[in-house]
């Protein structure tokens, strides 16, 4: 049976898709390897969200060309396969096939074309994926990987923010039937999952036969054995009080909300076609804070969007300095060919984008550290992700707020998937403590 090397780039959605591809291949009897030089089929599941993500994929393709066996096949899947469909043959001629995010139903027939028999009974052994560098959940050691599961609830996106490539690579919005979502969650719980993350580009636009996202949360909250539930990503335009009320009512929901603001300037928000103003965003946050005190609010911010002036940038900086967010992912704007923003004038020079990014990150780091310090002396319940990568004598995991926590490994506790950890040190990156 052929062996497969699978490497994932990009977001959690890609990680979930990779799991789906791996499952299809496993059901045909394929095995997995973390040695690309030995694999019969090499798959890169790729990202196109920023230019840097693309460059990493092309450089990895270049490396693989040198080490792969001459007869082995290379498949590029994911957003870059869709975006660069026309130019991939020129840029990476050794790629044998492309599958965009909407093409995964053709994966088995592609494997069949490459000589994988499709008429054998399913394998008796459980699926064992080796670690893949870029995929945090696949990366977890096998004993811990099953504790977290990603479950897609929507595919695609129709918001068309002017900077974003995703609606072009992933296509229009589709909501997955609730019964299918429930079946998958039950299956993951049977396999040992403690935490389920619901995934969608904009989960708040979920709608299936009258069931909206708030209703879906309430329905999934009743699933027996579901310990921790969380979701990514919300769009502030569609995020409303009904969802906040559901968050307050479903006990399994973890105390964190990711609500990307992107900018603190109304002019920039308009140019981004984000469909809300800063005040509109803050009003929603105020209701969230009132109903859910103690939750962590995290966000995404883009620095140096075309037309962003110094005064626009200072509004974003001020928003961050006021301590609006417990954590932020801060990005420098990257022009995506074919999106409206790519041709807006004026574009902000790269060095200026980076200067703004550094200022916003530094302000956010201050706030994040203070947030982490608020846990000193407290006991936090942590879901383990395995031995710490930096220090193998320690365990690492995530608290309900999604803060990284590390603690010394000790024989008795290290096998347990959860730990109560007394926090002794707070850093910007996370918390250090000991088992209570
Ligand atoms: N340039 C920079 N950042 C981007 N994002 C999406 N598209 C771009 C782009 N062209 C960021 C947004 C989004 C996150 C997933 O990536 O902040 O919320
Ligand atoms: Fe995920 Fe967007 Fe990257 Fe596609 S382009 S992998 S949807 S982050």
C-alpha cells in the first residue's frame, strides 16, 4: 500500500481538511510517514492568506523536489492550489495534481488513478497520523492529539472583505446539517476528545433550515460527554446578543471569544468592507463583557491596509492600548492579487506596515502580560497538549481562556489529559505553575 507524507500550512480549517483527506486515504489502506524521501505520495495542504504563507509553500515544494523519489507523486491541496491553479505548472512543474478546498470529493478517484486500489475492505488498525510541522493539532504527540477535535460547521465565505482571498479560494457559504455535525462530535468524543472546536470562516452566518448559530450552540451543548466547546471565527457584523446569550447559557463553552476587529478606524473599516463601525463593534463588546465577565476577548488586526493614514493607525493603537483585547494576532497587510484592496491607492510602504505592526504588537503584549498576571496564585484547569517543546521536563497545555500553561512533569500526573495548575509565574507567552 502506498505511504503518504502530508504537511499542512495555514489555518485550523486546513488542519481539519487535512484530517479529512488523511481519513479518506486511511480508509483505502494507505499508511502515513513523516519522511518525504520515503513516501509514494506527497501532499502539501497549502495556504494563500498572505504572501509569506505562499512563499513557504513554494520553498517547501522546491525542497521536496530534491528529496522525493523520482516515481512518487506530488499533490498540492488547499487555498494556494485554487489560487495558483493556472501558474502552478510553471512555478512548480514537478507537481502532479492540484485539489482546491472545494475539490476534496475527487481525492479518492485521484488516488485510484495513482494505483491505489479502492475495492479493499477498510483497515482494522486505527488511523495514526505522524506529526506534521505546521499543523498544531496534528503536531501533538499521538497520546494527546485525540483530546482536541476540529469540526467544520460551515464551508466558504461570502463576506468579501476587500483584502481577503478566502471567498475566491473556498467559494460561497454552505452550512453543514446539524445532524452531521452532531454525529461527528459524538464520534470524536467516543475517540476521547475533551475539547471540540467548531470551525467556519464566519460561524455567525451559520443557517440551516431556520437553525442559526445561537440555536446550533444550544443544541450541541446538550451532547452527552461534551466537556469543552469553543468556536472560530466570528464576524462582528453577524455576531449578536442572541449569540452572547447562548454563550452564557451553554456550560461547556470555554471562556474565550475571537472577534476580529481588523482596524480601529471607521475609514479603514469602510475601505475593508467590514460592514461595522468601531462604535458598533464596541457596543457588541460591551454587552459581551456585561454578560460574560472574566471571558477573554481576542482579535485579529491588520496594519498598513491601503489608504491607512497615521491618524487611522493611531486609532487602532489607542484601541489596543485601552486594553480592549486580552490577546491579538497582528498582521502586516499583504496584497492578494485579484482582491479589491490590492489595487487601492495609496498602498502603505512595507517598512511602514512593519513599524505599525511592531507598535501595535508591543502595546498588545503589555496588555496580554497584565492579563496573564491576573492569574498569579490562582488554580487553572488545563487540557494537556504534551511535553513542552522547549523543555521536555515540563508538560504544556491550554487553559479554558486558551492561555499556554507549562508545569513540571511528574510521573503520577503527566499521563492525565487535564491538570489543575497553581499559577506561579506569568509571562507574555503564558503561565508557569505546579500541579495543585
Ligand atoms: N493581509 C494581511 N492579513 C490578512 N488577513 C486576511 N487577509 C489578509 C491580508 N491580505 C488576516 C485577517 C484575518 C486573519 C485570518 O488573517 O486579520 O482575520
Ligand atoms: Fe485558511 Fe484562509 Fe489560509 Fe485558506 S487562505 S488556508 S482559508 S487561512
